[in-house]
C-alpha cells in the first residue's frame, strides 16, 4: 500500500475514532469561534513545550507528535459549512490552539487548506500564528494565494527562562524578518506576547520589541493567559508563579502597559502599535477593524490617525430591532441593548456573541461579564478602579 504524501512529505496520519474519542471534547471539536475568528484546528500535538501554552486547557500538553483529526478536505468542508461561517466576512484562524502551523510536518497541510479556501474565491481574513521557522520558500507559497486576506502573526516574547519557553526567541525574530522582506500579498504582524512583569518587560525587552517592530506591518502586544491548568503546570515544575490568582481573561497589568506606552510615545522609530489583534491585522491590510473596537474609544489612543479615520468611517451603530431579532434567534434572553460602545446581551456564550460582533462590525458584550473602562476586556488583576481601590 502506498504511503500518502503532501507537499513532498509523508502526510500526517489521522487518529483513529477511538483515540479521538479519548480526547477532551473541546479538542476533538475542530472548530471553535474565538474573538479573532472562526478557528479551525484539525491537527493536534506540538513539541515546542511553551509553559504558558493553552494546550494545558485541553489536557494534551504531553502530546508532542502532530496528528490529524480528519483529512484536510473534510476540515475545509467543516469550516465553510459551519453555521457561523459567512463567505468573505467571517475571519478565520488556522491551527492556533493545539500545534504550530509552521512545523515541518504540519505546514504542508496548512498550505493545502489555504489552497482549497483560496480556490473557492473566498476573501475572508485568515490568521496564522507561529513562533517557528519560516523560510523564503514558505513565503513564496504564502504569496501565491490570490483571494484570501492572509496575515502571519509571529509570536515573540523574549522570555529567557527555558523552563517557561524552551524555544529560542531568535527563531521567531528571524522568521519575522524573512516574512516581512518577502511579503507581497500577505501581511506580517509582530505578536509581542505574553508580556509578564518582571519576566520580559525590562528596558532591554522593550528595546528588542521596538527593533523588531520595524520588520512588521503592525505590532500587537498582550499579556498572559493564566488559567488554573497553566498555574498547576507552573507549580508542578517549580516555576515562580507570575500572579497570585488566575483569571478568565488575559492578564496585562496597568503598570506594565504604561511602561510600554511610555517607551512608544518617547521614540518615533516604533512601528504601529496596537492593543488588540484585529486592530493590528486590519491596519496591516489597510482596512477598518472588523471587531468594531472603535466603539471602545480608550483603545484607540495609540492608533495612527489614518487608521482612526478608517475605523470611524466604517463604524456604525446597528439598528436595535435588527440586533434584537438576530440575538433572539441565537437564543438571547433578557433585554438587548445597543449603546455607543457595544451591543449588550444576556444568555449567549462566546460563539454567538462573536457571530453578532463580526456581522455588525460592532462590539458585543455579555452583561454578566462587563468590559470595564481602560481594562479593554482584560483581567482585573493589576488594575485599580477609578477611586483607586483594586479593580478585583
């Protein structure tokens, strides 16, 4: 029997139904709707061992060898036939939670799926996040897609503790430069994350990020996603706890953000800097933010004036009746509100809220989980209320 190949390499084997059945349900389900897009994860397993990886949440951190859950063709069908997928509108993420898409065994499958989506004439935003090696040959493939609005986000933290991040950050830095130098149809974003006070926010770390920002079409910075599963890993491996508490949202303390913004404001050599992923992606492509962050005006105080103008022109408060009708169809309970910052609903979890958000180009928040002023939807750890007391 012949061995299947893809891109000149042996194709990744597909897990048996029994092994898939042994995975955590959230991992076995290949599609997840996240804020930055409808996320397709048909390959699981990664050898990079980053201590803060979200794979801890799916209980497969010890799965080091990538394996497919289904064929590339079936994965594409699952995506485009998904109830929340809108052609040309819904942003897409590929392989962003259970492997690195640029691993040698994985990237032929990534390119295959990109080709199938592009051949359908789809113009959706597609986000690929990597910290691994990208060479000029890879860039040639990425440039070959003629319809998709493709963005490669290169994760770079400059964390020096090998117990937390064993992958040398110079690999990501080299990939960023290569991607930027060869970019034609795609765009490249420096994904400066996770920033942890006292670990990688020194003056030298900030200077390093400033240097790298010149090799990207935009830079996005963000904090640590510190859930109880990740805290348990830290404790089991004798790592210093970055925070005393865990949180549902990413932790980016006020003081750490301010140090970065002060450095940014004092040095005009920085590239464009953004707090939110979709803001950086939209800027890189010369478009308004598809997540409607313009309604949260305090997010925009670091944005380039030309980007503010684009977002202002595209931002429109949706009709309450239209929002209410769609929210009710998705299962919303209680009152539906449209204010000058966001749509506010009750009884909807994240996927239907993101469906509304991307459909209307307007923020959509859960009334029970408010986005507090200036925290930008981040965890309350490290922030203070307006009266000076801890936000938590």
